[in-house]
């Protein structure tokens, strides 16, 4: 079983569109949407039997007023200023759940309590099983929620003896991206032919190199600026990163998205490009 993570240094590069179309060409797979802040892979798929499960990924301090003696130790030791100065109440939005207040409280008036930070979904799509999740807006622990999505996807793939786990990662280089890459066999880097796309690609390559996993490059809408596209390709070539494909700007892709369809089913040239991507990935991972 091989795990491929599709990432991009910035949002709006076409990462999710690429993932969905690649998924349609891979057999016997489990899909995982690890962009928990803004999951949208399921929008391109026909899904059913979407089962939801609450995820508790953080803790907050909770106070028992009857046991409190107003000693102010919690206020003195809280470095996050999550305790009010006069009444010693807890400010939920500032509490980091570190537990220092619980440790210093002489009357055990404080305790840590798990809180819901998101929802994990398991569904069946027309391309295979999919695990996705949504973080509650403003909640922390996005990286932990991504890890939970990957854990469930891995368990499902092992249970059903799947050959592939295809992950739609988060944009950027933060905790969700790091969690998405952890344990992956290969990273697919999707970028666009812009200076901002090139700049952010350089940063995400540094993250990939940290995990020491092979990577492949996809330049989306490469023909909008062929000069920048060539610079991106040369830069990655110098780092030993193979170009998997260069996708042109195409009205077929735009119209396919508007209809909720996959572009590989509407254009043979684009389909051939994606089939070559599949072949190169298999060669990189030495999969037949």
C-alpha cells in the first residue's frame, strides 16, 4: 500500500482538482481530504452514506466554584492571561489547556476537560472510500485533526486491502501540511506559473525535504507565463524533482468544474497527461 500526498505552497493552485482527477485513474484506493480548514474534495465526487463522528482534540480548564478559595495562584501562574484578575474566571478563548492552573490549585477546584474541535466524516464516493473532516472555525489542533483523518484512512485501507491512499493536503507549510506528509511515500507538488506560486513552492519543498521523501512537480496553467514555468521547472530539476506534467489553461477544465465533472472524462489530451502522471508515480514508487 502506497500513500501519496498532494500539496501546494499556496491556495488556489488547482491541487484539489488535480487530486480528484488523479484518483479517477487509480484503482483500489482510499481518499483522504486533509485540508480540514476548508475541505472540498468531496464536492467533486458523488458521495453517499456520509457518517459523521465528533472529534475532541483539545482540552480546556473548567472551574468548580464551590471548591475555589480565591487564592489567585491560577491567575499568577497562567502565562496566557486566561484567568480574570478579580473573579478568577476562565476565558475559554485564551485557555491553551496546558494544565498549569490545575497543578497549582491547592483545592483541586480546576480540571481539564476535552472539548469538540471538529468533525470527521467517512463516506463512499464513486471513486472509492473517502475520509474527510472539518475543523470548527477558530479551533486549534488542525494538525491533530489531520493526523486523525490519516489514521482512519490508513486503518480503512488496511482493512479493505487497498493499494493506494491518496491525500489532498492543505495549502501552505503549517501544521496541517506537516501532518499530511508524515508517513507518506511520495509528495506531489502542485504550483502555478506565478511569482507567488514559485515563492511558496520553494518553502514547501523545504518541508518535503525534511521528510526525505521523493517528490514530483505539477505546473498548473503553465502557459499563462511560460518564462516563470521554465524557471520553476529548472529550479526543481536542479533539486532532483521530476516534472510529472504541465497542465495548460483550458476551458474544458473550467467547464468541467462548473458542471461538477472530472476533466479527464471530457478531454483526451488532458486524460493522457494524467495517465502519464500515474505512470511516473508508479515508476517512482516502483509499483506495477
